[in-house]
C-alpha cells in the first residue's frame, strides 16, 4: 500500500482566522482525518487556532518524519539511519510500529520517510526528548541532514 500524506500551510494573508479555520475544518472532515499537531508550532500559522491542539485521549498517534540528506550521502548511511530509528521501538516505551522508506515521489523533495505509531499522545510527547532519540538525531542523522526534517503527528481514527 502507498500512503499519501497531505500537509496544509497558509501563507501570511489577510484572510480572517475564522475563514481559514472553516476551510481547514471542511478539508479535515472531507478527508476523514484529524490532525494532532505540527512539530514546530512556532513556525506554523495554526499555532493560535485551539482547534488543532484539542485532540487527545488514549488514541494511537502516527508520527511521520520526512528527511532530505546531503548530496553524496551513501545508501549504507541512510540504511544505518533507518536501522537506528527503527531500533528505537525496542528502547523507548510506547512505540508500537516503526517503518523507514525511501520516497519515490517527485512531488516532494524528501528522500526518506519515517513512520512510527505510538500508543497515545503522551508517548509521542515523551519520545522527542528521550535520550535514545536525541542520540540518534544529534549523532547519526544531523551530520548527513541537508535541512530540518518535516514532522507531522496525528491521531489515528
């Protein structure tokens, strides 16, 4: 199966927040999905819209990360990065599934995608600062990353 992830971002605009919220609400309900949060809310135009941060409860959460690596990064290096990331499932509580895949679409500049499933919102929030995760990010991924990864977390309905 192929997963299609769509991310929305409003540019700085004079469109009122209420209209932007209505537009996003329509799209979310039409697509039958519920976004959980964006990884970096300070860079998001949604950070002041409470609607996007009110989902919770004990529902599973999908964590999707898209990576772009420096030119010349070998397959051996990217394979090792994937192995290390998938290995976090055995080191950090709350991760139920971890997948590492190469992106084939020309519609995105991402080279690889990490998909993780967590038991709940609290687990995904504890994952970010966890020492095992930070070790992989700082020592294994960072030296090869061309730019900041794009991260999306959402509740699985």
